[in-house]
C-alpha cells in the first residue's frame, strides 16, 4: 500500500531496477513477500530474478570480546554511578531517526512512572540517541524533541538522588556496549525497521540476562518475537505495560529468554551471511 503512493512510472522503474539483478535478497520473509507482492501487482511477476531471504545476525565473537575491554569497563562504572544503587535499567540505543520512535518510547516510560508509581526511584531509563542526518531540519527538530522530553520527565519525576532518564546524544560505541551489559530491559520500538541489530546485540552482550521489549514492526521480530515482549510501536500505554512486565520478569525466565534470544540472534553471523548469499548466487 505504501509503495503504491509513488507515481506509477517511478514505482515501475524502481522494481525493474531491482529485477535487473540475478538475485534479490531481503532480511526477512515479510520484506521478501512484500517485494514479490509489489512486483506481481505492478509488473505481473518477478521475471527471472530469484528472491532470497538472509537474516543478518550479530557478530557474537567480536561483541563479547569488545564488550570486555578496558574502555567499556570504564564506561560501565560511570553509568553505574549515574544509575545509582539497587535500581533497574531500561536501555535503548538508536540513531535519532524518526522511524526509531524514540519520542513514543520516552512517553511510554513517562506513562510507566505515572501509572506504576512503585517504579519511581527504582528504575532508570538509559537512552542513547546518537546524531543522524543533522544537516536536515526535520532530524534536528526530532533530536531537540527527544532532549526536551527527557528534560521534562526528569523535571517532573526526578529527585536529588534519582535522575529518571540518562540521555546521551554523542556517539560512543564503548558506552553502548556498557549499557548493553547493564541492561535489565532493552527497548526496541521502531515504527518500521528492516532488521534492527540492537535487538540482537543486547542479548549477546548482557551480563545478567535482559528482557527484550520489541516492536512487531522490526525485522528482528521474525526471529526474536517468540522470546521478546512484543509491542505495537504506536501504542504508548501498551508499551508502558510491556516495560512493567519486563521489569517484573523473574530472573530465571529472563535468563532463559536471553539465552534463546542470543542463540537466535547469532544464527547467521555477518561473514556467513555474506558467504551464504554468494553461494546462493553461484548455485543459480
């Protein structure tokens, strides 16, 4: 339906351009089926082009090694100090792109604090919103909206000893890995995302198990949905309830889910993902 919003001639040219390849590969079956559907409706089919699905996984060896280097440990210590003692953490790591849905995620966290007052002073939302396309006004405005809302939440609920939202907007990979390790809950709620590797990386790196709150519109949902708490990315109240469910999940259940998530997330690591596509191309 979205594709048909394009002028007919442009839609046809885009599809024919992709079909100029011997093989077109997609990250999930859903996206492959959508492409086939577009081709069937607009062109009458996919012609001789073969369609494949290859779900890119996380690089477990690299992530586990890199996440235990000295600079990551230093950033973990700094984050622990910001969080405080005996508090749970909700972590998100995104580019400040509108599709990542950061603002609704913050609204969901605010709703959690409003409707579940028992979490006040007991949880911290670590939100990393790294710059993206800052040459475009709409992206600068979105970044400003994220910062403004985080400030509002801290002003409304914060105390001398508790900052509800710890927001960082400067890209820092080591700090992201530190947050992955610390996370009790990972929030990944995009409006639409081809895959979203953060959803796959957090379970791999987590020190003590992490509950995943995952949008059904992320490509990663196809592989991880069974062990995630799945949300409609437009439903702020539902996301707040999912955060509560994640925060109250038992340690045993969280550990079990994290193990299964990590196994699914690393099923097709980057090198094999690439080689599988080459092999499929050779097979013709």
